[in-house]
């Protein structure tokens, strides 16, 4: 019919285009399956509809000046809680700095988890599989003894019967900072699923710590459950006797061992069977220097504790282990209390007390996920160890040391 090869080619192109758009219209493919909310007369999406999405290009290059990352140890099943925490921290802080996120898991992350968290992050995202040797009990742990303790602890000790919880505490105490991806960084910001940040940061906490010669920052300091750590302090005392050279001359040992009740509203301290008053920094929020944990002093301290089997034969938490290590091995002046960063991790809330700070930092000190009105900070609770830190730690730091500005 068509004698010219050029005309034949052109007609072929036109027919292909016609069939493409006809197929597109009939089966609602391609152009109509790309959801763009800016296009007028966009059809309403069904609740069970999954489309190929076109998102605008995002520049994920880091803005913050520090060699730092945000770290989350999380399971695939905790995606909803992870996204909630990410949304809160991104809105309150990281969208202005775009620090990268590192996600750690003892199982491979699913495609859905990686897709959703990448879309929530403003910076780059990395997904790391924890090596089994870093997650499972060490070779010297007696499995029979461990199983017996799990059974005995199930009813009387918080998370006492959960084996994975002991793996987590052991990992956070001595292995998180050794993960290959984290070796690229100097600073970390630990984030848990299902937490909220109640105020705008208005400054870079990594930069603040570095410029002020700090190595660690916390928000909440409370007492530990003694039945989770019955032999921890006796082990620490043995460590101090065997390694007195590792103790910092300006340490915070008194923060861990004093017991006067006047610091806690004239109420008795939580009883303890030894000199340790059970005070610790609540480590589900911590911002710190990874090089402190990588140094020889902390490694010697962790290995000393680890060889006793207390992480598995008891249920030692990473919070008292971190706190004791920092209090003994670091200069207490290098530990900072972030009293201006509002934070909620069920069941405890911490929020600034200054009305000016609450307003300028746009604080909302009522958690979304609480079932009842919860606007009293843990700092005024009898379980709080913050007054003790002010007296025996680095003291009380006033909010006007930081220049707040609207962003």
C-alpha cells in the first residue's frame, strides 16, 4: 500500500502512538496511573489503589556541618512507630540540616520499610543488617542457664522473659558503635520508634556538643529497676578496683552513689541494696560522640561487664551501663543535659519550664499518643535523678546559653 519506506515508517509510528493512547485510556495505565496532585481534574484515588508515583526531585545533600548521623534500631513490624518518630524529628529539627539516617536490624529490611522511611527522611538513608555475632549471645553464655533465667524473670521483671530484649541491651551497650556504617561518623543521635519531640530545636545539637567540648547529651535521668541489675554494681566496684587508672579524675561517681533525700522533695530514694542509687540517663534519647565508646577505656569496661554474663543471666539495660561508663570514664563537665528539647517516650515526658522558651520553640507538651492529659514533666517526679545531676554532675545550665531564633 505504502511504497516509500519513509512513509511506511512514519505511518507505523502514528499507529503505535494511537494504540498506546487507546490502551492507556481503556486500561487507565501510564499517564493516568501517575498521581500528581497538582494536575487539575485528577480522579479521586481509591483506598486500596497503589499507583506509580512521581515525586519532585529532593536534594538530600547534608546541610549540617558535623560528621553525624541519626540512628534507629528497629524491626520491620515497627514501621508505623518509626515513621511517627521520623516525622516528629524531621519537622522539629532535621529538615533544616538533612543529616543521614542509619537503620539497624537483625533481619533484612523489607522493600516497604525502606521505601516509606526514605520518603520520610530529608537526608540520605542507609539500611544495615547486624552481624549475628554482634546480636546473639556470646559464645561463653550457657544456654541452659539463660533459658532458666528467662523463665524465672517472665512474671517479676520488666521484659524479663524476652530474649530479644537482652540481645538489644547487649548490642546497644557494646556493639552499636562498631557497626561498619557507623564507623564513618563521629556523632550519633539515637531515635526510638513511637517517640515525639515536643519543641523546635532551633540549633544543631551535634555542633553545640562539639563546640562546647561535650561528648554526650541526655534529657531524662531516672532510677532503674533494681531487680534487673542485682549484680551490676558489685561488678562495677570490682572493675574500679582492677582498673583505677581508667577512672577520670573529674568523674561523676557521686552522682551514682549519693542518697540524700532532700534532692527529691524530702521523699525517700528508691531503695537499693548496695551503694548504687540506681540513677541513669534514659538512653532511648541520647546524642553522643561515637569515639568515646570506641576508646580503649570504654571497651575495657564493657568487656569486663560482658564476661560476667550479666546481660543474659540477669537483664542489664544499656541505660545504666552507658551512664556508669560515662560517669566513671569521662569528665563530668563533658556531659550535657538538654533541658530545652522537649521529648516524650511512654510513659515519661520532659518539657522546658520557661514560658518564653515554650513559646519561642513552639513547644506542645501534650503527647499525641497519650490516652489522658499528660503535661507534667518527669523532672519534678520523685523518680527523677536530675536534681542529683545538677549537684554532683556538670551542674545546672541555663537556657540563655543558646541563642534561639525562629527558623
